[in-house]
C-alpha cells in the first residue's frame, strides 16, 4: 500500500509508522538509498558500521595490531610513496 510522505527543506522524510513496523526499521537501522530510473529505492543495509568496526577490532587484536601502529601506518600512507 502506497503512502504519501513530505520531504522537508533539509531533504528529510519520515517513513510512516506502519512501514517501519512491517519492515522492522527502528532508530538504529541503516538504509541504502538508490536511484532506479525515476524511483528512489530504500533498502536495509546488510551490515551496519558498528558491526564492521567490531569485526575490525577483533581481527586487529588477533593479529596484534595496536591503535598506535595503525595510526602510524595511516600517516605513512597519507604521505605517499617515498622517492
């Protein structure tokens, strides 16, 4: 069943409560917005950032990678290749 929603001046819209309830969408749910022709399709993001972050931390801990070592590597990568 289609429902009309209004877009605010900030580009926000509210999903009707019935749709949120039917699809199990709550305040911590991430959705992907995709253009498909003249349509905007919203779908649940399969993996949330927090889940990825948790997996990353677990893998780093298993491999003995410290936060300091990671930050040093990032700084080095940002400087680019050494001539």
